[in-house]
C-alpha cells in the first residue's frame, strides 16, 4: 500500500512512496476490502450495481480466463469497450494477471484498430458487441491475434465475456509485478500522425489519486462520481476508475455517447457529487433547454480538461449550479491533471497553478525559460510520466527529455502565478509580428450570446500575411447572416487588441474534433486550402 513519504511538509512537494513489489489492481481492490467496503457499490452501469467484493471476483475470474488462454506476464490484450462494468473487469483483471491491457478509443475506424493491433501485437481483443464487426475480419489476418472476447453479446456464445467469467474460478493470486513494470498502455488521440502507444507503469495510477484526486478534488468515500469522459481516455480513467477506487467511492458508468440529454439523465438519476466534463460538453449543456435546475443536483465539485475552458462558460455554470468548474490540463503522457485551478482559488480564463508534486516550466525554442508574461512551450516533470512511446524511439526522445515531458502546448504565466493557455505550439498565429492565441479570440467570440462554439486558425490575406479566420457554430435559433458576422467582429474588437479580431467569419454546423473533444484546427486549415 503506498504511503505518504515522511519528507512531506509544507515547504516540500508531496512524494508518494510506492513499494518495490506492487501490483496496481491488487492495491486498488484490496485497499477497499481491507477497509470493510466489500458490500459497498464500486460501480453502477446501465444494467446493474456492482460491489467491491463482486469487482474482486470478476477481475479474478477474468485473470483466470487470460491464463487459460495461455497469456502470461507482459503479454498484451486490446480493450475496445464501452463504459460498463466489463471495462474495469477486463482492465484490472489483466493487470492482476501481469498482462498489459491496451485501452483504445471506441470511436475509431477499422483501419485504426488494425494499426493498433499490429503495433501492440495484442494476442486477445476484448470488444463491445456493437463494435465487433470492426474486428471480426482481423482474426486470421493479424499474426498475433488469437481470439476476440465479446462484451454484451449473446451470453451463450463461446466467446462471450459474461459466459467465460461465469465459468472461471473467482479467486486469483495477483502477479508478482513491481512498481516499475509496464502496467497498461493508452494510445494517443492521433490528431496529427499515427497514434502512439503510451506506456505507463504500475505506480502511476495511484500517484494521480494521491497527488490530484485527494488534495485537489477532495474526493471521499461518500462521493458518487460521474465522468462524461470515457474510461479509455487518460482523463476518464482517473475520473471514473482510479480516483473513486482510491478512497472507496462509487462511480457511475454510461455506455452511450455523452450528449447533454444522456448526461442530464444520469445527473438526475444518480445525483453524483463529483462531475467530470469537457468544455464542449459544458457549453452544450448550458445551451440546452433541458438544463436542470440547481435544486435537482447534488454536485459539490466539477472539473474540466481536454481543451481550455472559456471564461464565460465557467462563470455561467457556476452561476447556474453554484459550483465552480476546476479547469485543468493533463495529457496521455502524464496520465492525468498536473496543472489546475483549486477549490477556493478558481480564476476563470486560466488553468490555475501546478498540482503539488509536479514541476512546470515554460521555455523558448532554444530551451531557455521565458520571462514572466511571455508565451512559452509547456513542459512538466512528475512521477506519472509515461515510460515511453512503444516502438517509436524518435518521438520518445523528442517528448521525454530527462525528467521533463514536452506537452506541445503554449502557455504564459500571469503576474499572480496563474497559467494562461495560448493554444497548441503549432496553432499559435503571428499577426502583424505579434503572437496571437487562437484560444483568446475563441473565448471572446463564445462570450457573445449568439455563439455556441468557435475555432480560430490563420489564413493568408491578399498580401499573403496571416490573419485570423473564425469558424463559428451558432446557438439553436440564431441565423447566420452577414450582419451577425460583422456584429461578432465588432464584439471581438471591443474586448481584444484590434489586430486580434477575425478578419473573416465562416458559419458552420459543427467543428471537427478528436474523440476527447479537442478542436482539430489542422482540419480547418486543410479546409481553407481545398476551399
């Protein structure tokens, strides 16, 4: 069981001591059984309620299923699962067995899955029934793939996960892994280039809980948590699995897409105390006519990550529900949030300050740290950094530089020490010789009551100089007109320096995004070239 180091005190960053002999799944489950929570709800999905004792039995049974298939230490399995009890069952069951689960996005194409299967050499795939058609043709086509297990299908089928778990022994002695052994992989979103297999070790999961969930969120055993971000994302994995299990809380899982209506249904039915969302979802929820009143909710904490939270969205949410949104930034490479606003210290329009236990710096292209107030590339050092990108030495060396991990984001730090997001390193615009943050212009646009979402990229004018162009999604009932476009330009001019306003405004139905909700500005740039 990890314990706080004796070196922890007010003027020293937290340091979590993890035993050398350590298995992440064993720790997360057994800490709850030892605490007398065997009969307490661990997970609630769309079909049932599962206690910590049942989770122990299910994960042990799945570990036995893998052993019966001939899988051993460090073999890999691919998980393409919707958020049901089968995700924590397979994820933690594999880790118990010393097998490495590779959790992947459920919204990808067959080509993406074939790439990931080849890259990881996974011997078994565990797939939700609705996604099975994307995998069936891969059997016999990929040399490493031996079997596909199906979650949620006909329980009478030979490869039914439910059938195999029901038939397997429900006890299992956890594999003798160490804190530095490979524990699991997550593939990067692949918004540019091929996805990268990001390799994490056993100690990383609990570190995120000890450094962020407990001191920043203040998560407790009595909490019910609900994450709109799915478990296959680094953000969702911490939100909906690691964090609640670290203290014996209960997590609500939702298999369907996180539309406002679907999220509202769970907020009303289960009345969670902690809700984790992304900026796009918060904006859509606030714009929905079904937005529930404050009295129907039991929320005491809300978080946001994946994209910078516009100031107006945070303020409107807090005004409606009486709960601030703690905006933060994490990454697949760092596993969870390392820079965040904190309860009682929320400054909307910023991403807050470093989470204790992490170091953050902003550097210029030459590697020197920037002056306070100037934009620089964000780099972070901390104990949850990934070990490597699988089978990709060049990108591993470019991203993981000694203790520092390059995040690919531009930030500045204001006079009070708060970090202000300025966009991705390759999204920054230089207008009239001055850097312009797309995020700043987007936030100004979103502040207008006609605008639901906005994305800003650079476009060449007639003199081949870069100027901002805005792609705008309007709220329902608002009409796209030249007059409104001019109104929006004037609105931005009234808030920002004149050179920052969008010279062109294009109204579109929706913005291109990754599955994590990040705007894919490169697709908007490509649209300009083809348009």
